[in-house]
C-alpha cells in the first residue's frame, strides 16, 4: 500500500495517510489544512492500539482548587450573614 506524507500549514506537523484514503483529510494534531509533500514508506506493522502512561504534576491545580473551595465557603458565609441581617 502506498502512502503520502502531508505537512500541516498551521502547526507544521507531518502526517502520513494511505494514498487511496488521503483525500479530504485534515491535520491529526490541530485539524488544520494539510498539503502533500511527497511519498512515504511505512515500515513494519501499523499500530492499532497503544497504551501510554502520563505523569502530571497537579500541585498548582491542587492549590487553586483549595483556594476556590475557601472562596466558595467565604461567599456562602457572607451570604448567610447578609440574609441574617435582612431578617433582623
């Protein structure tokens, strides 16, 4: 099976598609327009499934989440005080 290599005009990522199924495709990375720039050879079997382990540092996200919870509690407490003042 023959393949064609394409380059994305927006993000410059190179994608390879089978010649028979390459018409109307868009960039796999950003969905941008792609232009052909040559024939491509694919060596070995294509991978149909892949498992990837990703480690993400969420320390900043955890801090922001804690601050958001404190802020939400402070707003709820303030609303209670305002409601109590109105009922006096």
